[in-house]
């Protein structure tokens, strides 16, 4: 009986390309620079926006440059992933970097908010290619035992970028101009482009096929309507978005090359990986959106402490992603995921009783929440990749990441409803009790994910047995 972490647990789906160690390291460096680029841009703009508004006006559109970037990157990532299965990964990765850089340059050149928002959409579409295609190509460049280490490094780069982004954005805005928060990404993007052009091999197997453009359009429209409707409390839009998504799924199930890996999702392991990322992403990202508000409105701390409260969560996620990379050599991936969701369940239970506690208590519990996410998210992604056929690898990877990001967008909107605008405005005791309601939702979400992960044992054992040669 073999574990999922053992090489023989699944039939080999991907033949690793024959590259010298030096070439493979340089190709990996290019991919990691691309991830740093996308992660940095997601957070660097935040501190520049007050200056942008002063220069360009459009105060009522303040939130849109953030929202359209995240929405465009989220809904485009499954399309990039599926297209890479059909057209080849390297080619599409290069196009993604070029689109991102073009969007960055246009953002810096913008003379009004309308142009800036349109350029942020282009940036987001390009960013939608960077992380899913990077993780897909890493899974084809490295065997499982090495892949965990590389993907843990990528998680660390993402965490560091999230911490540095606001600081860099503030420094550039004060020392030069808000426009340099966009121009700053150009050197990193050009470096990623040059490294990929020179060293990155084509790992996909292009084949003639047609993409499900109608399903992609419906899926994008439905996702946008649901998220926007929840944020604006427009229930008609939410209902319309749900109906549109149902139509997208109906089309996807009938298309020979669907946007999401519908064939893979019939199997339990990819389905649980998808659901676990959706639920875990909603709980984690929904909560961290309001922790800075808690620090300032409940404990009376300043803006610096409001940002610093997120640091332990990011550090916890990064450290345990690195630990997971070592554990995959000896521990089944599904066991690691179960441990992660168990930690999340316990920690969100503890947070329920800590809404009036000192800030350091919430920070310590937040570190443990980050640990749970580090264990659960990376192990589920690796497990889903191991179970995927090569023809589905890009779609499976991008689908899992899409589930996590979409879960985060939905979690933020749902927790805003539970906390309520009155509690956010009042602060103090009312805000703490509103946050307690949000913790209840987060607890319910991770408890469901934990229960789903417990059912994976039979799936792993069954596939492991099937992989063994007949005696």
C-alpha cells in the first residue's frame, strides 16, 4: 500500500524534459520573477491610490482599479490554463508577460481614471497567466519530490511580495510619482521575458482543438456578476450571475475542450482539491480583509499595526509551505491536507473567543491560521497535479487556483454582509461582535473542507493499488 507522496502512487503523467541543471534553474528563475511581478502589482498600488485620485479625480471610482485587476486575473486564469493544454505553455506564458507589461505601461501613462481602469483590466488579464502557467510548468520541469520545494519557494516569493508591495508603493509615490508604482514592474517583467525566451522549454503538447469561448464568456460574466452583486448588495445581480454560471456549467459539460477540467472533476481527488481551495480561500481571504480594521477599530491601534497584523499569517503560510515540500517525501499529500484543515478548524474556533483579546493573541492565532493554509493549499494542489493527465494539467492547476481566488472574493463579500456597515462604522464592541459572526462563517467553511478531505483516503489507496504492476 503506497502513499500519494510515493513516486509509484500514480502512473507517470508527465515525462520530464531533459535539461541541464543550470538551464532548468535559469528557466525556474524566470518563472519566479514572473510570479514576483504579479504578486507585487496586486499590492503595490494600494498606497498610491490617494495620489492617483488627487491627480486624475474620480473619487467614486476609487475601488475599481483594485477590483477590476483582481477580477480580470481571477476569471482569466482558467482560460489561460486550458489554452496552454491546447496551444503550448511557453508561448502563452510569454504572451501573458507581454500583455501584463503593456497594461503596466498604459497604467503609468494614464491621464484619466477611465484609461487607468481599462489598463488595469489588461494588467489583470496578463497576470491571470503568470501564476497558473508557472505552477503548471514547474510540475512538468520537476518530479514530485523536487516540485514541492520549488512551489514552496514560489509561495515564499508571493508572501514577501505581499509584504513589500505597500512599502514600495508608498516610497515610490513619495519619492517620485504614483506612476512609478506601475513603471517599477517593467524591469522585472523584461527580466522574466528574457529568461523565459532564452531558457524555458516548451513543456506542453500543442494539438488542434477549439476553445470553449462561449463557456468562457458566460463563466466570466457570471463570476463578475456574483462578486459585484454581493459587494454592492444587489441581489438581482447575484441571482443573474448564478443563472449565468449554471448556463456556463451546462455548456462546459458538453464541450470537448471545456474551460474547467470537467472530466477531471468527476474524480474525487481533483473535486476535493477544487472544493477545499474554494472553501479555504473564502475563509482565509475573507477574514484577512477585515483584520486591519479590527486592529484599528477594536484594539485602537494605528494603521501600521493594522497592516502588521497580517504579517504572522503570511509568515505562517510561507513557513509551512516550505515544511510541506519536505514532508511530501515521506507523508501522503492527503494526510498533510487533512492536518492543515484540522489546524484551521481549531484556530477559527479559538478566534471566536478572542474577538476582545489583545492584539498579540489574534496575531498568534493568525500565524497558526497561516500554517493551516500552508499545509492544506499546497498539498491539495500537488495532489491534484499528480492525479491529472497531461492533457488536463493546465486546466487542473488553473482551476484549483481559480477556486481559491474566487473563494476569496466571495468570502470578502459574504463577511461584509455578516459584519454589517453599521458595525464597521461604529467600531469597538459592535465591530468585534460583527467579526465574531465572520469567524463563525469561516469556521463552518473550513469544517466542511476538513470533512471532505477525510474522505480522500480510499481514493489514494485505490489509485495506488491500480498503479502497481500485476504480479
